[in-house]
């Protein structure tokens, strides 16, 4: 199996789009549908290479989830890329401060997303 | 909100629709008509999302014929109930992206909008009451022989000025570009 990438988005369509691109490239994709489920999934998964996370989601947004996770030393080096419709400087700055490594405003091109994942998490194997 | 601001808000919504709908596989006509008669909600999906800003709150609703949503779905639809859920989800994502674009437009006028999360229901379950009090715009865009309806309602604190000066405007990160920290 390839490196594990956790995709967190409340839209199953977006999750499946992202999963399709990454699975085809050889990554193992695990999905979660909001910040609470995302945090639980990250906690329960060993060797997470990277997380791709939406911002506006029910129960817990992506930036709050990231800030929560980063309080745990185990997740200090977690690589998180935000993928969202948000493009305002405020949320981008908050995500950066919380420890995100990158930001893409939807919609995304498959090749750009894959290049970002390769750059941040390395090749799939 | 001042009357001229309502007009500007309407223009921002139209610009967002022209940008987002074609990206989502919905090739709408460029020029909408004002929606002054109720939409027949049969075989329509109603996707909506709330938003709030300093001294204002509202909702953006999009009514989409099921057949159009089905044609625009970007992946292979599954069968049965799964397909139904996928169409609901995709409609929610469309309205989410539309609000994201409206938000970027409002940001250029110094207004910071906080979005909620999208919801979708069958159109039959939604009743519209057009209220002059909260009405920003109700638009109908022709699309592949059908129509896409877009409604924006917002309530602000009286006639308070809503848009800010250009110094308060914030530039948004462009779509589809990678920003690394």
C-alpha cells in the first residue's frame, strides 16, 4: 500500500474526486466527513503521510481541528493542506498559524493537487 | 443596507453565478431575468447556505432541476439511493462554491462574510416567501432548456451602510492555485 493520505470534507463528491486522483497515483486514501471525525481518524491511524482538509464543515471546522491536533505532540509534524472555497486572508493566516502547510481554493486541477501532495508528502510508495 | 448597495450586491451575485455555474457543468446564459413568479418546485433540488457578516445575515438558495444536477455531476453516479444522495451532495457543493465566490466579491467591498454549511432538500419541501424586507435578488438563468434559480435574502441593521471603503477590501487567494506556507 502507498502512503496514507486522510481526506476530510463534508462533501462526499469532493472526497471522491480527491480520492480518485490520489488512489490512481498510488496513495492510500482514508476519508472523513467533518472536523470531529477527521480528528478521530487521524488519532486512530498510524503513519499518516498527509491530511487534506476543508475549512467550513459541520461540528468542527478544519482550522479548529488542526489547532486541536497540533496541541498533541504526536501530531506536531502532521502535514496538512487546506482545500476549500475560502480564499480570504483571515482564514488563510489562521490556518498558517495553526500549522497548515498549504492552501488551495476550490475548484482544483487534478495535476496541481497531485503535485502539491507529492511536494508535501513525497512519492506514494 | 442602502438601495444602491442592494444593486451592487445583486451584481456580485450575478458575477459569481457566471463564474461558478459553468465550472460546475452548468452552462447558464450570461444574463438572468428577475424571478418574479414562483418556481415550480417539482423535480427540483433546493440547495441553500446561510451566511453572516457584521450587521447582516442571510441565505443563498439555488433551485436546480434534478436532470441538470444529474448531467453536471462530475463523477460516475451510483445507482438507487446512493445516486440520490450524490445529487443532494453535489447541489450542496455547488451552492457552497457559489457563496465562496460571492464572499470573495463582497470582500472587495470590505465585507467579511462568515458562511454556514450547505443543506439540500427536494424543492417540493421548500416554500418561498418573497419579502421586500430581506430580498436582495431573485434571478433565473436559462440552462440547457431549463432554468436555474438563485435567491439571496439578507437582513441588515436598518439602512446602515453595508459596503466599506476600498482600504478595507481584502484580496482573495485565486482559485486553483497552490499557496505553500
